[in-house]
């Protein structure tokens, strides 16, 4: 989305379900910490970040417009690439966070970048830290009836394919618009394999509800020391 021309907010039934589920999971853990600290990676419009106290929450996004917009709202945000963050950022926030959340961010990365992103999340988390992230469900990629979205694959779709790129078109009220979103399909097992190099997968939640099939996955993973 770095090159997205526009950021269209669609009718967000399914996305709210994911945000709500993730928030419930974090809330249940939040109280266990004396001074909890949360980082949202790829915060986008900042809806999720707004759920947490400003003094306890940080955000990074590599998109200039997202960061400027969030800075105007006086959030604690930085323009950083989670795959290649600056040395200064990593030094300052190494082992700093109890929670990292990333909603629909890792689907913008190929496996090579996923490896880097998870490694950096591992460094940013405290030893007892947890990472929560969501993806549109790769097992449901053949279902193209998610309201407001249309998928165009770069090659023939097969579930087992890795790093299969596809465009996501968004319904703007009149037509499906190409706003520059390029995502990558990987099988769920690929994400799990990469995660398990540095983390333990505690839970994998399937989110369904409003659309009648499991449209998204929420991963809850704990840092391995
Ligand atoms: C699909 S949007 C999701 C935004 C928000 N999390 C939400 O759920 O509404 C993905 C976001 O991740 C950011 N992003 C993608 N790759 C990134 C990277 N390597 N480092 C930091 N941010 C990244 C994009 O700029 C974009 O804001």
C-alpha cells in the first residue's frame, strides 16, 4: 500500500469483527501488566490505535500520509518499515513492548519480508511479549464474495502457491476501484512455519460472523526466548 493513491474506507462489518476480537484478546491480557506498552505495526487510519491510551501505545507505518495524518491527531507514531526499521528506532525500542498488533499488514509481504518482519517484532517485544496479527483467510481466497472487495490474481490461483500476488479492488460506491493495493497469497502453513522459528503459536482464531464464512484469521503468538 506504500504506493496506494487513495485510502477508501469501505463498509467495515468484517473488519470491525477482526478489530473487536483482537481487542478482546488484548484487553484480557492488558490488566496483567503494570505499565503495558503496545505497538501497532501498519496502523493505517489508526482506528485500532485509538482503542489504547496514548501514553501506552505507539504506531509505525511506512506510508507517509498515514503517519502525517496520525501525527496530526497527536498519536505516538513513526514512519518505519517493519522489515527494515531504522537503527535508532530499534535501539530505542528493543525489548520494549508487551504487545504488538498488526491488522492486515503481513498479507502485503512476500515470505522473504515476512521473515524480516517477524524477526524485528521478536526484537521489539519483551521476553513475555505477545504478537497478534490478522490476515484475510488464505484458505478462503477462492471466495471472492467479501462485500466491497474484488481480487485479481497475477497468475492462476492455487492454495499451495507461495508469494502469489493479487490486486485488491475496492468498491467506491459506483465501481471496483484499483487504489494500488498489491497483496500476496501464502498458505496458512507458510505463516505458521515462519512464526515458529521465533514464536509459539498459542491460538489461531477463525473470524466469520457477518459474511457467513471464515473470512479472516487472527493469530495469537508468544515470544520464544
Ligand atoms: C491494509 S492496510 C491496514 C491498515 C490498518 N492496520 C487497518 O487494519 O485498517 C496495511 C497497512 O500496513 C502498512 N504497511 C505495509 N507494509 C509495511 C511495512 N513493511 N512497514 C510498516 N508498515 C507497513 C501500510 O502502509 C498500510 O497502512
